[in-house]
C-alpha cells in the first residue's frame, strides 16, 4: 500500500495483483474515519475473484439524501439506469454458496483483528494519559509535602558531641554564637583566630587544632551566624559585614580587642577576613589589630570563582529556594560536596555525616539560600575587599590546594600573584583540592608554621 498520506476528505483506491482493492481514507493501512465511526483499513486477500470490493468495512456511508447507501439489485439497477454493484468476491456466473463461505470467514477474522487493534490502541492511549496525569500530580505534590515536612537532624557523633560540649556560647544582639577557645603554649603572646568556610563550621579545623596549640597561646574559632552550633535565624539578612562584626564582638567578649591577632581563614572566612582587613586599614576605633593574615582556597576574586550548581540555583533566592532547601538531604549534600575534595583525600561517610549534622543543627539547611548572598555581595564590594588586600602592609600568605574546582588552577593563582605581588604562596600537592586543612592537615600546618615563623 502507498505510504503517502492522503488529504482530508479524499478516498484512494488501492490495487494489487494478489489483493482485492479497498477504499481507504487517511494514512494507508493505519485507519481512517468515515461518518462518525473510526475504522482500520486492511488489504483483503481475494483468491477467488478480481471483482472490486467497493463497500468499506464499518464505513456506515450515507447518500446525499441522508439514508445509508445500499447496493442495488440487478432489476433495480436496470430500472435506474445504473450498473449493479457487487458486494462480495463472486461474479454473476459463480456459485454464491461455494465462494462466499470462506470469504465470510476471512472477513470476520480481519474484522476481529481490527477491533482488537482499536481496543489495544485505546488502552495504550488511556495508560499514557494516566501516567502523564500522575507525573503532573507528583511534581506538584512532592514539593508541597516537603515544604511542610520536618525531618529531625541526625544524632551527633561522639567526636562532634565532644567538640560541642568543649565549646562555649556568647550573645551577639540576642543571638547565641558558638566558639572554641583553647589555651596553648604558656608564656607565648601569640593569638590565632580561625575563620571557617561555607557551608560547614569551626569543626573544619579539628585536624590541625592540637598542632596550633603547640605554637600559639590562644587558639580561637567560632561558628558564624547561620553555621554549625550558632543560631540560625530566619528570615534574616545574612551579610559578610555582620559576620565581621561578630568576630570583633567575640574578641571584645574575650578581652582581646587590644591584642594583635593572627587571622587564619578558609573559603567563606576569607571574605570575612577581607572585611576585617578593610576595617583595620581604616584605623577605626574599637576594631581589632591584625598582625598577619593567611588565606586558603577562598573565592576572593569573583571573576575566577566557580560556584556549584546548587549554589547558583539558591543564591538568587527565587521561588524554588524554600522548596530546594526543604528537599536537601544527606544524599544531595554528600553528592554535592564530595567532588570538591581530591580523588584520594575524600572524606569518609562518618566525616560527611558530621558535616551534615552541623548544617542540620537548628534547621540550618533552611537558611543556606540566605547565606549564599555572600556571592552577590562579593561582586558588589569587590573593590573594597580586594583593594584592602592590595593596600595593607601586614604579612599575607595564601595556602592553595591546586586541584580546587571552585578556584581553578592556574587562573586563580595567576590573578592572585598579579594582584598581590608582595604576598607569599604555598602550593600543596597536586591532588589536594578545596579543603586543604582536612585533606592534607600536616602539609597545611607546615605551610602555615613556615609563614608564621618567617616574620
């Protein structure tokens, strides 16, 4: 049969050496529509006669007068001056009984097959529409359910619980801020303040904590507002300026506002350190005095920073943000964070659970989109913060894991050396990535001690 589609409202006669012609409408062999009934068109084999079978099956055709068109008998056709129409495969000289019986059985089989095909097509179409409907219902219902679903945070591991119980809290404008303060070498005047990254907490420093206490008299770290064990208010306008003020408030709380402080920062903490450096440069009364600054794998340059896909989706704070933060779970978190570690230094599942427990504490996953506004703030205040790094005279050092996908090598390092030619740099092993203090704690600690002992 012809594969060429037919125009609407036309009939095509199909002929074959071994088949009887049939009338069809629409795509040949695929079905058509006559009157108000759908039909399937098949080529009907005819072994007994070549007389055309001109009456389509299930056609229900009607004449111009509106009544069903029926074949004329020989007498009626002669009276009307029209040729008689044949409705079977037999001609006038054949035996009707002998020829019609097998033909009727064959046509009945074809009609049954056509009915089965129509029913199967209807079932498939119905199932397809049901599947589409359930998908649409699911897309709507799952986010709505998640928005009201509250999953309790995971239990703290013994190590993380010990970190929390050994720490303390102070109040900043009615908000509780968690911090650690350890006394190290007796008689040393050195103080170091550690500023953690996004989205984790001060627990990032636990692998080098003991090593720092062997060099410094006071080792201090805090959880920024919205991180770790600190309060996580919502709604709240989180900003780098507020986090810098919290660091200053903590040092006043500890009575260290007049002491010279060594700052050691990572990622998000690098931006807070830049704001503290700007305030120190302005010689504002009551601000802390910075002795040295060591940065590590932070996006201090907006143009070389490559945030993760989820960070891009959340930082603009669209209507999806509250849904995505509700849907965030350990699986999503671990699959998103693991790639920023090196291939041989990725955290264990227990370490990932400790990080996730810190985020989930006080429903911290619900404020991640607000915390990510620091990315937009960094672009807006680039001149202020990068200018502070370039203009101060204090010792500045950078510890860099070169496999970092967020601050990629060599673009980041080339821009850093061009912008800060007086700063020194320590590049760790090639397989170290975005969390150098966790991936290579000894290498990180040696690099930092080398910097501290150089002035």
